[in-house]
């Protein structure tokens, strides 16, 4: 019972830092072997793999650009030389430019959409042939998919697209016994948040408005991803699970 994911294999994009890393370690602690997909943080990815191997699990770090379907395909080709199946896929890698929408270009929009939304489909296309009934695919989204956040418009649009895509995939893959869900995190003080010009205001507002505050950690978000990976979540699909301490319902 202490290792409910024993024998499972997880594939996590953006798994070298922040929420992705916390998720990789959480799933490994529950018994899963883990492949970490990274873009440019090789040393951090290898360090995370070292932590996973120290738990007695298999671990693999693979480099790819999730915004490019061919790159995702190449990553899975390498993955297949180490693993013959995948049970859990987490689309966590994200990218965006924090500027007013009227200052953004088509290039910005495409990059957001390709990295934050299209990547889920690319991961699914490669994973599903290796995934049997009971498989779970999870996308990481944010409150910006539903709320207007200053300078977050293009990222928010891509997160809304991610959630819509997850619902469509859930319907398509349900007959195969594969579930697709999203986890929407509140304000988490990760490296990504350091790029927000209003970082301090967001953290202060979160502390003020959150019933279960005052902070939200990457590990708590990883716990929510873990819950959706469990067999007990076997009838949950096409759903977005909020893990924000009640922030979204407070005003």
C-alpha cells in the first residue's frame, strides 16, 4: 500500500524544475519509474534522476522541445530504448511572454499555443500506442484559463486551449481505458513566477484571499497530480482539478 504506483512508468515534460520536478519525485516515491523531459536544464534533470534512482527506481532524462511534434517524437524514440510502455504522462512544460496582448505578435501567440497546448496532443500521440487501459494523461494549467490576469492574456488563452484539448482527448481515449485530466494550480512561488513583474503583489494577494493559505508549494500541486494517477481516480476524466487552497472561490 505504500507504493500504489509500483510497476508504473511515468513520462513528465518540464520535469527538471518546480512543479514538474516535485511531480517526478512524488510519483517515484509512490513506486513509479520516471522519464524526465527537459529543454535546456540538463544538469537539473540529471540531478532529479539521481534522486529518483536513489529511491530504487529507474530514471531517464531526455532533451526535447515540446512545441515541436518532431522533437517530441524523437524523445519518445529514445524513451522506447529504455522502456517498453508508459502508464502516466504529465504535460507540465510551459512558456509565455508577459506583455499586454496589444504588444504581442503572431510569433508570440504560436509559441504559447504550441508549447502550452499542442504539446499535450503531441505527447498523447506518441504515448497512447505504448499505453494500455488504466493509463492517465494530465496537463498542468492555471487560473489564467478562466480569469483575466494582467499581461497574461496569450498564456491564459493557451491554457484555456489546453483544457479544451484535454476534454476532447478524454472523449476520444475513454474507449481505450485512458483518462485525460488537468490540474489547475494557484499562485506557486517557482522560478517561473520570478519573471512576473507583479510577483510580490500576487503572493500577497494569495495570502490574503486564500482560505487555506498562506502559501502553495510545488509539492502540493504534485500531490494533486498524484491523486489523478491513482486507480481510485479510475472514473475521473475530462476534469480540471483546482489546487489553490480556495483562492479561485474567494472574490
